[in-house]
C-alpha cells in the first residue's frame, strides 16, 4: 500500500519496540506448545521478529512492500528467519488451519467495519481448532475518535496529521465493547481488556485487547 510505504520510508511510524504483550504471548504460546504464528499487519517486524527469536515459526503479512523490506532487514540483524508475504488481511494468502496463533496489533481497525469483519473471518479460517487470536481494536475513548471526515458510523478518515503518525487519508474505525464481542462472536473470548496510556504530550491512546480461541 503506497501510503504505508511512504510512512515507513519517512520514519513516520513511531512504534519500533515490541508491544508490551509480546513477552506474555510468547510464554502463553510456549505453554500451549504452539509452533506456527502469524503476525497480521506486521509492518516493520517489531512484533514479528521477537516471535521468531523465541523459537516460533513466525510468518508476517503486510500490504506495504517497504514494511516487509524492513522486517526482513530486522530479522537478518537478529540472526533469525521469518516468512514474509505481501497480502491483504481480508484475504490471507494461507490455507485454512495453517496457524496455531494469529496476532494483529494496532492494525485491524484501519478500515471500515466491513473490512474488520472480513479480516476477523479470515483469522478464524487460518487458525487451527484450539488456536488463539490476539487482536486489538480502537475504542471510542481514543484521542482520534471523531477526528477527520466521517465515512460511516464510527469510522473517520483523518484530514490532517493528528499525532505525527503520518496517517492522513487512512480510515480508522472505533469500537464499543459490545461491538468487539459481536465481531469476535465466532470465537470463545478468553480475555477482553482495556489498554490505555498517554504519550509524552499527554494524548490518550485507547484499545481493546482481545485474546480469543477458535473452538
């Protein structure tokens, strides 16, 4: 995707450290003797490479060729292997039941509600029975909620750079807890928690963190 190629190339995406959940997820996946894990919307590999470094067969999918290039370089610097595919999370290019776990962190909500629902359906398809999905959604408490041009209920396209993330023109959907539970209804929800923090400028970031199991 050209917009994300430019974001990654310019250094505009501010997140380079692994998400705070990764160490916990690695421990959980090891306890369940998982082997194959997919990072959906892997970007520059900040979560993908730590999975590989922890011994998992880690596969990353992203629309951005530049993001995948940086993921490959990050994996090389870490001395580990990752499988990388350029693809759309609404049409995951893997066979049904391919993975023990799928993670999708700070990515699935960059689209319309229908886009999200299609992506979640694909996550369910590529997981094996008993596999786990870890997905984050933006909440209605996010500082970005209501910012920009409304294109449908709770979905807005930013018309200016709100927080130096260079995501102008990219749609963002915001979900209530009830909506998240409805979207994830094909799964058994193991945990659903609210993650909130403020950056150095005092701006609030707010996400639903969902751990769900395929029955």
